[in-house]
């Protein structure tokens, strides 16, 4: 498989080639290695490449043989380094797979390495003193946003078609927007944080993925939207798999928007204007758009 052929395919297309026997999972893995060699020195999106990529067993699943990168935060995958971009956590390894990691494995992906993130994912960038900064594939001098900046840069540049991402205040959605990929923050509780904890980030944080296509996002959501013991509530799944609904909706989307500050700090006028312009664009596209602001009791959250 030529490098340009590999980089042009999303995860669904790659998995179909492997399933039909037109390409082997090993050939795909070799293409990933070549892609990282070609692109990562300029971006620094991948901070570790696993030495066992050719020794991992082929797992059955919708993404069998598809390469996958892990964000450097959260103790998800057994035996893998998880340093949270911090010198304080240098050498820290997960003791066992958690529920999220176990589900990721059922998708059939092959774990390739780790992506960069700010220290403890606490900044809207992908830069830290342990691994350095990640450049945006469209302009390496620009930021990727964060905190899943390394993941978004790796997907946007063609190194991998999908990668682990996590989000509390935009850490998946921001990098996806800045790098030109797909980043979904699933509804609260859709992707379980259990059984180790009831909810992450007071219910605002979830692990999921960045991808290049909506069909990859839908297929991964079908894999990961599985409740675990200890979940405080369970969101009913739709009647059909998420992939069933691709391109089928004829409903007008209802969208609420606000440029008002969440915290006692002003919103930059340029940011507010961009949000309002996006709302008008959605309205022109046929959506039902309404300016609204949910009431959030920040004091209660901090208790």
C-alpha cells in the first residue's frame, strides 16, 4: 500500500480492505510507521511509538487492523505509559485496562502509540515541558488548540484515521475545529467513566475520539456507548446503530447558542462575533436557531 493511498482512506475504508483481504493489517501498520516517519518530525504530535505494533494480535471488530493512537492522559490501557504531559508522572503506567480501553479493543484497532497533550490536559494547546509543543498540520507555527491537540494533528495530517480524544470544556471539539477533523463530545453519560468512577469532571468530561469522517465517528460511538457498573444513570440507545442514521435525518436541527460568559470574566468581542456568525450560518442552512443561556450554578459544582 502506497503512503498516499493509505492517507486518503478513513478508518471504515481501511477496515473494509482488511476484511476483504485486499491488504493485511501488517501492511496497514507499515504504512502508519512510514506516515509517522514522514510527518511527525515537523509536528511532534506522536510522543511515543509502541515497539510491539507488529506483535499485537488481530482483534475482530468494525475497525480490525486500523491504527489508533492514545492520548497521553488517563490510566486506560494496561501497561502503557500515561504521563499526562508532566514530568511529575514520568514513567507512570496503567495497571489494567479500564472499561473504556476494553471497549476500544473490541473495535479491532491496533494501538500505535501516544499523542501529545498539555500538562494534565489543563490548557487549550498541546504543549508541555516533558514532550514539547505540537504544531498544527496546516501551519506548524500555529496552535492545535487542546487538550487533544496531538490526536487532532495526527488525524488531520494523515498519520492515523482516528485517535483517542477526551473533552471536558472543548478538549476534543477545539482541536477538531482548529485542525479540520471531526470531534464529537457525546451526551453526558453516553460513554461511561465506570466502573472506577461514577462520572468524570462532574459529568462534563468523557473519552471518545477524533476522526476524519462522520461514519467513523458513528461507528466508534456504536462501540463505546456501552454502560458500566456504577453509572449514575443510563441513556437509552437509539432503535438502530448510529451508523444506520447517517444521511437519513430529515429533521430541522434545534440549536441554542450563547456568547455570554460562563464565569465572571468577559468574552472577547471577536470570539462573540464569531459565535454569532456561526449561529447565523446554521440558521441559513435550515436549522432552528435560538439564542439561549442555560443556568449553571458554578458554586454548587465546586462544593
